[in-house]
């Protein structure tokens, strides 16, 4: 058996012999002596060991290169496979053009199947929007992200599951030109980090056990231009009471006798709320959340509760909504700039006063899916603002003007007021049809 010391000694001998062997002989006798060295078994062993050593090092290097190529994503066998966009160039990718308006507005779920790989779209606005989102965290931290109860282990598990799927699997798997995983050896142990190649930021793909859940939501806001609301099934009254909830809150989220399980908003990371304050929605069921939406109890509540209760892991769906905004930011949590209600005093904008640079068709591409382990529902949305001039240039001015009239002619005419139609209708239609 050859020990390590033997091997080191052999390699040393090999190097000495090598040097002696290949330096130019000064005489015939020296040449003879050099050739004689090759008969020395120690030298032969040293040569063999040297070759083996080199071969071993080379195969280790090859293995680690192969491993780093294969290590593109964390395995997530319970999630659907994600197709990579190998050569995706976010800088030259235009935002998709959604034009979902119809001649008449009918309040329906209007859900379509979503290919799981298409969960989060990216485009050329990515970097500037991440900067905006970072500023929102500074200015409106508690409105942009919140957890209903961060001692509720179900909520922590749900946020952590979404976080690790997105950072460890979805983003590096779908957009390898934008996100890259690294294995890192810290003194505390090995970990996997996600590098955002656009911002150069590095994030651990798994939340440390002691890390507060809110940190994960902060990172989501900083990493993707996508908003998330996380819902969990309402717990039994007994469980809720045991958790020390107020009785009033239980009554606020009633479960129908024999009806579907209600879903409660337990956490959110929403940079672009369209006319609502997310904090006021936290801890509420879908019916309470949608209270300001006219027609919701009659036309949507039952089918939505049934749909959410039955939605299976692996089934992804999407829908797109639309509205017109005249003076709203992407972040519009305060100040009634997007929605209005019965009894509010509204002032119509005159056509000559319309600031067309601040007037947009605002669409949300909304997605819903269920997380396999925590069973939480994730409602995601990506907000797009389209200048009205674009709509007009596409020859769709008349169609949008008709859809604005159609808000009052469909299943729920009150939606016209809810979308603030009385404020912008006249001026926007005048612009679109001129
Ligand atoms: C199939 C699923 C859903 C449908 C069909 C739906 C439908 C609607 C509709 C029609 C509106 C009125 C504004 C608009 O035109 O979009 C609305 C508003 C809203 N939805 Fe949903 N929704 C769904 C899921 C959710 C989920 C899962 C949440 C998560 C908590 C949510 C939160 C909201 C909020 C916060 C508003 C604004 C309410 C306000 O004005 O205060 N929606 N939804």
C-alpha cells in the first residue's frame, strides 16, 4: 500500500529525475547514467503516480465544470417544469400589448389557462421599474409589503415556499441571461445564492430559519416587477380563537354553512395597488376584499370561492383587466385616483384640460396558482400602462371609446362609476375619436 508520504516522495523524486533526465548531457558517460535512471523502479512508480495525479486533477476540474453547467436551478419536482428562454434579451423586449376592452363590459371571471413557464413576463422596463420599486420600499414600506401574523407558521411556510421557488427555480430557470445561481461556502456552511445579473444583487435562495418573513417580501419587491398576494384557507373558528383572534374578525369573514372554504389574504408584496390600500385588505376574505366592487356578491363571489377552493396544484390561470387613469402613479394606494363610489362628489375633466401625457389605459395581467407544499394560493399581477396616443395610433380609438360606453351597457352598469368613468369619460372619448 502506497502512503501519501510515499506518493509525495515519489513525485519529488520524479521531478528531480525529470530535471536530471531532460537536462542536456555533458558527456557520453552522463548520457549513459541518465538512461540508467529509467531502469530505477522508484522513478517508474513516480512517473505513474504523477500521471495519475494529473489525470485525477483534470477529471475533478471537468466534473466541477459539468456540475456548474447542470446547476442552473434548484430542483423543484412538485412544481411544473420551467422552459428556459436561452437567449432572452430583456433590453430589447417590448412590453406585451394587452387590449382587453370589449364593446360591452360583463363582470365574469374570464380566466384562461396559463402555461406555468409564462408565470412572470420580463421586458425592457425591468431595471427602471425595479429602481421605482426600491423607492417604494423606502417611502411606503408597510403599504407595499406586510404579513398578517408573522408568528403563524402556515404564513411563513407559504411565503418561504414562493420565495424559494421564484429565486431558486423559476427565475434562473426561465431567464438564464438575467439570473444565475451560485454555490457559496460561508464559514457557517454552504448556501446557494441567486445573482440578479441586471442589478448585480445577490440573494440567498432559502430564507434563514431566524429571518423574519417580511425580509422575503422585501426581496421579492426588489427582484421582480411582479406583485403578489398570498392567500390561505380560513382556519376553523376554534383554531382561530385559539390563536387569539378577535371575535369581530371571525364574524367579518364568515364561512357559509356547507359552502366552500374561504381564502384569507395573509401576506402581500404589491408595488402597484390600483386604487386600494393593501393594508386594509390584509386578514380579509375575498368577499370582504372585493366589497367596493359593484356586482361582486351576485356575479362573482360564489364562482370565485368555488374556483379557489378547487384549484389544483399545477394548474395555472390568468386574466387581464383594464381601466383608464388620468392622474395615477403605478403605486396608487391612496387618494381615490382609480376608483370611486356612490355618493362621492366627482368633477368631470373638460377635453381641453386633459393631460394626455398622464392619461393611460391601465391593464393588469393577473395570474393564480397554488403552491404544492403550503397549499397557499398566489395571486400575482403585472401592471402595464399604455399611453392613449398608442391606442389611437393603432386605430383602436373608436373601439376603446365604444368600450367606455359599454361599461354602462353590460351586466353591471355601476362598474362605470367604480372605474371613475364620470371623471374622464367625456375628455378621453373626445381625444380618442378626434
Ligand atoms: C378570479 C379571480 C378574480 C377576479 C375575477 C377578480 C375580479 C375583480 C374585479 C372585477 C375587480 C374590480 C376592478 C377590475 O376591474 O379589475 C377587482 C378588484 C380587486 N381585486 Fe379582484 N378578482 C380576482 C381575484 C382577486 C384576488 C385573489 C385578490 C387578492 C386578494 C383580489 C384583489 C382585488 C382587489 C384588492 C381589488 C380592488 C378592490 C378595491 O377597489 O378596493 N382579486 N377584482
